[in-house]
């Protein structure tokens, strides 16, 4: 076996689970999650840059790669990450909260 | 590095890779805690009342709930996001592992040859990998436990260790050994006169839950088997790095090469639910063969369906359908007491425990639980949630 074969497979083999009847929705969820993840990368790197700038006043690549958040900064970042996830997937929280509010809501007039 | 892989085989991740891993940790927490709570609320308020209206009764079991809830949009999003999150966890750690592979091999070689720790590694090139491993990417981990991408490869071990580090959201503790640490301490306190001199771990993967037994019983000789060569190579170096002597063997737990009556304790951690029923029965028989009279067999596992209410049965069985763990539900439908007695263990020697997580409750609560076993399983047993407890069952020989 040559070293060029030394690749871990990224994809899971076999049949993929599907949950939505409409064509493409399962793929859309996967794409949305990847987009959310990449957006988070930007946000975390920005936070890193901001903290580093405040700390050092100038930037080098080495400094960037070796920077580590303090425990306090990491805690704040984790909270920010959770809030971010909650915002992206707000529609799901809304559907749970609707459980409480739906009982006393006046009925919608019939659609003509 | 990933958060909970800080031993001698830790890898260096770039800032963007760390951010992807952090996102997955928090995303998993969102789906497993927030969304899971939301789904239960929707079930209680909408789905169960509708079911009762139509059927004039509550759902009898998890299957009936599954059949009904799978039409619900929230369930579809929960499931779709959870599947994607599981795959993305592993993808988030692959690039730094690939980049570190040559370095990891060198480090593993040095650690394996180290005389400080007296563990060993025995690879059997002729071992047939069972279909339950070779034919499926178990829990959506690309390449499973056995795939080899180069000579003396240990990348699937690194993938498992670092993947679990992100996946577990801290519930497995700083060394991913919460299950082994909690249960080994419990057994030591529950049975102070039981001092195993020879211990065997079945289906050990990277040995993360094997190590605590070596720490709790430092005089014991510890062996561990798995069918995957890469996880064993990695596990051996990992154990050496942690200073615990463990002898790793590439063997099938259904039929090992060890002699009859040669171990005092034979255990497994989260292993049986990945094995077909026939294999589980054979493993229990093999454990009985290997145990000395007076020895203990113990399996740390997911609680059986018969101990759970229908909703929690449905919730735990989700993995069987969507997480590429097809043997998960068949295992959980089995009666552990019957499995042990069918293998020849005496019915009155059967044991089962529900043990608080050492990471969440501390040693004192584990010691307290030694004399306060209620046998009650609830929605904290074997499930990533606040107040997690671990379930185990087994038998004395």
C-alpha cells in the first residue's frame, strides 16, 4: 500500500437516511448545516483576531496559529456559539413554543 | 488538538479546524439537549393526545411512537440535523489527522517501544473481520474500526478518539473514560474483597474505558481485544502514553485464544449493542468459558427496553434506524438476565446496576450509590443529558 493511498474516507458508505418527502429537503438541511458551520468558522476567527489584536497590537501568521483563548474568552465564545445556533434554527424553537400559545389563539378566517 | 485528546497522540488542529470542531460540539449539544426536549414537549402536547384520540389508548411501546412521530416535521428536522451532525463530527477531525499521520506513526512507535510501561500489542493479520464491522460504517464513522489506509496504520483509531472527543460534548470526561472510571470505582467499593488479578476487555476500540480498570486495580494484568487493527495500534500507544500496561490483541470476542478459567473479570463497554444477537450470545458464552469460578462478567451498556417507558424506548432506539447501528434495538429488546442464564450463568448470580457518572456527580455519589440501588432506569440512563447515569449488567461465575 503506497503512502498516496493514505486517505481517510470522508463519506459514509451505504444507504443514507431520508426524512422529508419533498425532493431535495434532506440535502438542503445538510447544506444549511455546512453553511452554518462555515459561518461559525468566520465568527470564531474574527473573535480570535479581535482578541489577538487587543492583546498584541500587530499580527503575524505564527501568532495567529498559536493563539489560544483564555478560559473566560472560551466560555463567552461557547455561549455566543449556542446563541448563534439558536438563531439559525429559530424556526424549530418557534414550533415548540407554539405548543403553549396555540390553544388560546383565535382561529384564522377561512382562506377565500 | 481536540478538546479531550490531550495524551501523547494528540494532534494539532488549525484555528479554522478548531472552530469547526467547536461548532459541532455545540451543534450536538443543541440537537441532543434542546431539540430532544422540544421533541418530547411536542410529543406530550400533540402527538400522544392525537394517538389517544384515534386509538383510545396510549402507545404501548417505542415502535408505536416511532410509527406516529416519524410523520412530524420537528422529528424530521431533529433526525436530519442529528444525522448530519454525526457525520460532520467525524469530518471535522479528518484533516488534522491526515496531516499528522506520519508524525502519529512515529510517536506511536516510540511509545510502543517505551520500556516505562510494559504493555504489548498482538496483531493477527489472518483474522477475519466480522461483517458487523466490515460491512458497515458503524455510527456513521467513515471506515469503521478496521479500515487500513497504509502500513501499520492507526488513522481509524485517531478518527475514533478525536471524533468521540467532539461527539461526547464532555459527557465522557476529560479522558473519554467516564464509563470505565464510574463503573470500576463502583465495583471496587461494592465488592471490596473482589481483587481481580487478570482482567479482559472485550471490544476495547482505543482502550479509553480499559485504562480506568488498570488504575483501580493496579496489581492486575489487563488484556483487551478488538477486531480492528488500527484502533488497537492506536490504543496500545495511547495506553503507553498514559502509563497503564495493557496487552492489546487483535481477536474476535466471540472466540478468543485465551485458556479456560483464565480471567477474574471479563467486561465490555458499549460493545454488545454493535453485535448481532447470535454474536452477543456467543460472547456471553465465551466470557463464561474464560472466567475463573468466582469471577465477574460485566457489560456496560444501554438499558434494555423492558426497563424503559415507551417514549424513552423510542428515543434510545433512534440510533438503530438512523445511525448505522442496526443491532442496537435487537440488543435492547433482549432480556439481559435471560441472555446470561442461557449462556450457563446461574440466575441467582445475575447483577445489574445503575451508576452515576463520576464526572457529573463525583466519587462520593458513586460510593453512596453502592448501597442505594433502586433498579430504576429513567431518561438520564445511558443518555447524553444532565445527571447521566450508566447501566451495566453481568453475572458472577
